[in-house]
């Protein structure tokens, strides 16, 4: 059976890389005694796959992965067992059975939302946001495996708006899962640039992923909508 | 200090996970509820330190004590160090992030000489006075253990205490004494005097070193009453009764040895004459099969690790290895736990084990003949023949391996060009073994990796009197091997002779080397075991600045009657035995494995029934 998991990552654990996270998850599944299936072949590996890697240093309230089990186990049992054995800072918030034939999470997730919080208040933040939104073209050389490629940052942004405290916080909704996607800190950097406070704001910021979405039936929904029945 | 600042800093350095803590099985305690705070310090980066078995044992052992909270600290990588210094952030422990200067003890494990400058750097980052004599009641006691502690004279001025031998029992005695001292009140010396009464504890400041005009040590003598003339190492008698953790920290990071290490025995009976571990960890004591199977069950369950290795100096010598491997595989292969057998010596290698291990996952195979000819293997007492190696390689290739590594040392005592040619000869033999297997029965893609390290004479070994080859001479030998090993399917790797030279100086250094360490550190030396940070020039300058000649330590042949800087330390093995082994080496005479009969090394003095 195929089980979709939704989980949060918070606290110090945000500093682990995606590879670190995969290892931790595999070991957690083993400790929890969940009957994970293994791939065939010379070097079998546990069958689990992830939505969108979380950048190092970013916290999240909704990440997704799915695992294939060899035998049946109640999805709530899976969730509880994982939570008993997970390292501090990672919590599974939901588990649901999904169709074995559903496409991979990686291919479904098209949008990622972030809340970005500055360490210190910046009165010009709101105008920086407005200026960003007014642009038609914001060129950016995106690093890739074969050198950089020039993209338009403006195209990567679905929406951008001030948060509760408009001098410290803003919300951004980004394209995800295709070649036009960019890291949230790149957008944050540009916004800060547009405030004109560039250079003076080495303040540091915290980035929190608030959600990942797929586009289904003409609307943005979370991958939990893949749940059967 | 604002602890929130730490997250900001580690968010900007490479691999922040090194400084993060919070791994599964990390111990959490309320520091206010304990009497003793112990910082276990590893003077290298996280992924190296976390791979060390001794740290895992002592960390969990100390945390079993209700009165103690043991936390971990590693050497910050240079980018992190720069950020810490810039932000004025003192060295902190991973668990609570409290500054280690607030702890009662900072305990360094000394696994290799080239980590010494990191010890100084960590003390400095912690804002603990570098010199033991400058520390006050507000400072922690700085203690060191591990193999390099046996001759830690180069670090003597920086250490309050040194723990010799196995730590499990010794550390309990030490912490008990500390609590008594704390209750009684008293100055630092009062505690050190009390500690010096504990077998295995060496307090360097209670010993004076006199030198002769020629620079050799004249004598090392206690400078106050009640201090033993010699300090004898501690050994644990029964490995089935001594503590071994049934859960260990599971790092997020891909550390160097990222697996369960099941320690099957301590000590080694082989008697290889270059090998310090083989001498200082005597005698051999095994864990029983039952204890090991039980530990393996618990460790697998409590960690979720997918790989386990059997750890010892010579795994092939474990008396019930076949049963152990078979039982471990029977119990855990369905859970897809793979078993790797490191330091497997070919003399005890059996085809069956290869196949057992292969059942789950194929891991690399390494053989260590150490020297190219039988003559030189006799000199070093490495009891492996060409025929042993031929059989093992044939077995390996016949069982589906096509990738093997052969390890050798160059610069061994009495070595000639013939011995170097012998290395190439064995590489050729390996090729022949491979092609001796029928084509459809062997794996494709033969690759033989020959690696040479440079011999470093170590204290407490039969070669402690020997000069090391000069850097130039080692380079010549490497060039010769480069030519000899230009063979199809063979890759040759060699070790940088400059770091081996420094290792030789520090390994047999005396207390005067402390100044050199200090100077080199001040001039920027740290992470000397990392090629990108090592600079021989910096060390040469430091020696010159201190008026010392490194060749005196590395390239000088010592005489039988010379007082060695470490003679006041007793590992159990006598100097007379070592000298006798040295003479036999020069005569190309071997000494049999002491399981076949006692060879009189002296370690029996350490306790009845030990071996």
C-alpha cells in the first residue's frame, strides 16, 4: 500500500540537508517497525519518495513524502509510530492511503508558499515589495549543473504581500517543481534590494514554508487531496 | 551570550548540521539538576569525532550517572571559527549550547598527533587559559585520554590531568573524587593530588623533567610526596560486565563511520612491531557471543541503523567469529542490516565469511600485507606469507569481488629497494590471481589499489628507538613505486611524507615541544591532518623560533640506555620486552602470536587472570 505523509520541520532540525533528512527518515521507519517495501535489484533501497526538498535552514509546516509498504498497516498507526521514533523537531501531522498509480509528488507539486521574517524591522519593506511587483523583468542568473541560466524572477512569483507586521514580514508564493523555480532567499534578497537598504541589511532572516500545492480541478490544493475515497 | 545568536551564525556556515545537535538519542538533562558537567571534546570536525567509538561509550556511560551531564563539542571548521571569533561567540557544547568554560571538566580524546593544535584552538575559543598553571577555580579541569595520551608530553603544559588506559572505570573513580573534593573545598592542587592517587591518572605538573646538554632527557621525577614514580595504565578486566551502550546517537550527517560499531574484543595478540595499538591495548579480552548478540539486537532496534561493523584490532582473531557472523546474519539479514568486517586480516580470512557478508551487500575488500617481501614482513613481525595473500585474493576474486585494496608502509626499518620491488611483485600477483579465475566466474572491471603510508616510529613499540626516513628519502621511494606500479588495473596512492614527518616529531616529542605547538598554533596551525590546512613551513618556523631541531625527534636513532620522555608511563608492556623485540626485528626473527604461548611482554602484571 502507498501512504502519503504530511509533516512539519521546526527548531534546530531545520539545518539538516535533504539527504540528511532522507537518511533520518529511513532510520526512523526502521526503528518504528513500519513494513516498508524495498526495491528489487542488486542494491535494494527502501521505497520512499519526497515532494520538494526543503532548503537548509528553512522550517516548514507542511512537507510531503510517500512510502510504499510491504504489508497493510493502519495509516494512523503509521503516523503514531513515526512520531514516537522521529528526532525532535519533525512531526507527522497526517497520513493517508493514496493510489499506487498516483503520479509522484515531485511531479505534482507546482507551488510553494513562504513566510519570510526579518531579524530587524525595515520601514521600507512594503515599498520594496510594491516595487518588486511593478517590475516586468527581473533578470537573475540561476546557478545550475551546467553553469548559470538567465531567468526572469518576476515570472517565478505568483504573489507577494506584506505579512502581519509589514516592516518585518512578507509572504511569497513561488513557482515550484520546474525550471523557473527559485529559492525563497533569492526573492527575499531582491525584495530587500528594492527597499534600497541593500548592504545595510545583512540582518539575516528566517524563512518558513507554509505550504506546498498542486493544481487540480482549476484550483490549488494540498497533496493530501490525493487521499483515496 | 545570546543563544539565539548561535542559530544565526550556524545558518551562514558550511554544513550547519555539524553544530546543530538534536540527533536521535542525544541525551537531554537539566544542567541545574546535576553536580558535574563534563564536555567531551574531540579535537577534529564533527563527522570525524562522531565516528569514534570511545566517545560513544564514554558519552552514554557518563550520562548514566545521575550526578553528571556529559555533552559533546567538536573543533569548529575554519569558516565557523571565523564567524565565532567575529561574533565573540565562545565554544559551546552541542546539547545545551552553554559555553564549555562553564563546565567542570573538558575531556579531550587524543586519537592522532596532528589534532594537537586543535586542542589549543578549542581551549582558546572556549576562553579557557591555555596553560594549566594559569587556570583558576573558575576554570574547568582539562583532561585528556586516548592512545596519544600515553606520550602526551608535548601537551603536558596544557593539560591538568591525563587518563591512561581504558576509561570506563577510571572516569567513575575520577568523578567520585571530584565530588568529594567539591564537598571538602580546596584549591585546584588539592583535587589534582587526590586524582593522582587514582590508578591510571597522570598529573603532568607533579613531574619535573631534566635534560642533558645534548638535549636528551636526563630524568623525569615526581616533584612532591605521594606521587608515584611511574603511572600505570588502567584496563577493564571483564568486557561482559563493563558498560557498553545499547543505544547510540544517530547523526543526521553522513559521518565517516555511519554505522553501529560492535566492539568484539580489545587488545591484539599478533605483535606487529610497528603497531602502537597492538602494544598499548594489551591484553586481549573478548566479549562473549551472547553479550554481542544481545547488544546487536538492542542497538539495531534503538538506532535504526542499516549497517553494522565488528570492531577490534584484528577481527579475524575473534575466537567465535564464524558463529558470530552466522548468528548476526541469521537474526538481522531479514531486517536488511548489512555487516562489514573491517581490519580483516588475511591470515584468518575464510571464504565462508566473504559469502556470508555478500548475502546482504557487497562491501569493499582491503588487505594489509604492510611490506613487500617476506624478509621485511619478518622484521615487522607481520605474520602473513605470500601464499596467504594469494589464497585470500583468489577467494575474493572467485567470490565476485573485482576491486581490492592493498596497504603497505614504506620507510620501515631495514627497508631496501628489494622490499619496494616486492610491493610491485604482490600487485602483479594480485592481477594473476584475478586472471586465474575463469572468465565467466569472475566479476568484470579489475581494480587494484595499492596505497602506501610512511612509517612513523611510535613510542611504546619495539621501533621507538628507530629513526624515521627523511622526507626526501620517502619521496624517492614513492617515485620508485610510481614507476614500478605503472601497471594496467593498478592505481597507486601514497601518503604525504610531510605530515608523517610532523607526526613522528610529535609522537616522540618531549615537553619542550609544547612551545612549538603553541607557536605553530599562534601562527595559524590547526586541522593539520587536513591537507588543505597543513603547512610544513609554519612548523619549521615554529621549531626554529623555539630553538629546537625537529630532526632530533624524527630522524635520530636512540640508544638502549637513553631515558625516553615517556619512560614514566607504564603501559604494562616492559621496555625490556620492547628492546628484545627490536633486536629480534633487526635479526629478522619473528615472535609467534601470544595466543600460542606467552611471549612475556609484561602486561600480566596489570592483573591476575587478564591473559
